């Protein structure tokens, strides 16, 4: 009996030690935190829609989670899956813009303004200038970077908070975009109250390089998702494998230590804002140049930058993880468009997503809780080991 008990204790200690080693890894903490945020957000969203329409709450939640899986035809599933992927691409890149700035200690809340300026440049370059897609994309990235660097210059030379300047620049970009688009009949479709879309056949339309054949003829699936994944790899390598990446993360974690290490803070911040803006511009390119979105008159700032914030934090500020968090958010949002037949408004999906986004803001606290639990587990194991030694 004693041998069985000793074997059981040994197995328990082995599992416990393995769990401790696993949760010590930063990547493991990111995954656990994101899963907790997603599951709690889904639960809160379900409670809300339960009050809206109790009889169809389960079906509504199931339809939201299923998205394109509700279709019985495999080709239809592939078609709508392709659309979800195409919509995910700009969100991935926008998440990288937020993530990269945050690593340098910057909160790039001005990403929406950078996106807006780039979007307007895309419309004029594509519709008025009829430029090829790669030049339009390049101009969009330059426009986003140029607008973002204003925040960086104000930060390093006048000590203006990037949050304040970013919010102000968002508003300027919004009304500038409204005015410029309405002023040109080649860009503005007065009959529908929005800009014309860059459609297939235009030189500015992103090529699909044959990927449409994999997704049942869906032409919006193309090079955009490839560019998004390339951006993920580039940002990951820059942050993890380069001196510049080490420098900006040092500034973000401890500016004083960076100063004593001889890191040029001014240069790093300006370059970081340029990269953030270029990524926001690329996000606008992947959104506008596949024909999905047009410019619409609005008195509120576009949500692209704020969606990027939620995706970046849900992904634990990890370049690889934001691929999955971006897809998850897009999947849920798209799923909300198929539940109108159940008596729900499409905005129900936004409620669920907003719950997840809200909880993602607590990711740092959840990570700290996991770290504290790990520390307590280690202390218990240490005490148990000391007790065994004393018994001997």
C-alpha cells in the first residue's frame, strides 16, 4: 500500500513539475491568457444574447461560431472561408502596427488616422492615377509612414504624448478624407454616398495569383494574405533576431537602462513610428485593393486601428499569435452576419467580439496571475523537498 501511495505521489509530482515548466514559458502564458479571454468573452456574449432572444440564444451562438460552416455545400463553404481569410489579412497587419509600437513603449492609437490617409491615397492613385497595384501599395505605405512620423517627431522633440497627438491626427485624417474624396467625381460615387471601389479589372486590384481556384472562384482571395504572413515573419525576425529589435524592446521595457546602454532613443522612436505607419498603410492596401471596402462619409474615426489594438492584445503582443487572434475576431464578426434569420441583428456579433476585446485588456493581469500561481507551486515543491530532507 505504501509503495502504491509513493508511486502515486511520484506521478503527481512529475505532472506538477511538467505543468510548472510549461506555464513558465512566455508563449504558453500567451496561449493560456488568450484562450481565457476568448472563452470568457464568448460566455459573456452568450449571456447577453440570452437576454435579447432566449429561445434562439443557443442557435444564435452556434451560428456565430460556425460562420461559413453553416453552409452544406462544400464549394460555398470554401468561397466564404476565402472571404474570411481576405478580411483577416488587413487586421493581421494592423495588429502588427499596434504591436510594434507597443514594444517600443508607444501606444499607436493614431493607427486609424494612418490607415485613413493611406486609404485616401489608394483611392486617388488607383482610381484617378490608374497606377499598378504594387505602386499603389507602396504609396499607401509611404503615406501611412509619413503621417505616423508626425507623432514620433512630436514625441521626441516636444515631449507630446503619442496618445494625444494620435487622437488629434485621427480626427484630422477623418475630415481630410471626407473632403478629398467628395471633391473628385472619379473617386466619389454621389448616387450611393460613398467612394467607388477598386474592382477586378483595375490595375490597382490585388492579383489573386490563382488562389481563387482553391476557394471556389473567390477572386478577393489573393496576394493579400501572403503579404500579411510575410509581414508577420519580418516583424518577428526584426524583434527577435536583430539589434534594432533588441534596442526598441529595451526602450519599451526600461528607458533609463536603454539610455545608459547608449541606445539612441530618438532614432529608435522615429524609426518605430515610421514602421508602424507603413504597416497601417499596408493594412489599408490589403483592405481597399481587394474591392472589399469603400470610403464612406462618417463623423467617427474608422475602427481599423482599434480593431488592431484588440487583436494585438488578444494575441498577447506576439507576432505569430496575432495571426490566430485576428482570424478569430474576423471569424466571429463574419459569423454575426448569418444570424439575422434567427431574430438577431448582425451587431450581435459585435457584442460578442466587444466582450472578448474588453477582456483582452486584462491579459496582463491574467498573465501575472499565472506567474503568481507558478511561484506558489514552486514554493510548495521546495517546502515539500525540504521536509523530505528533514525526515531523512
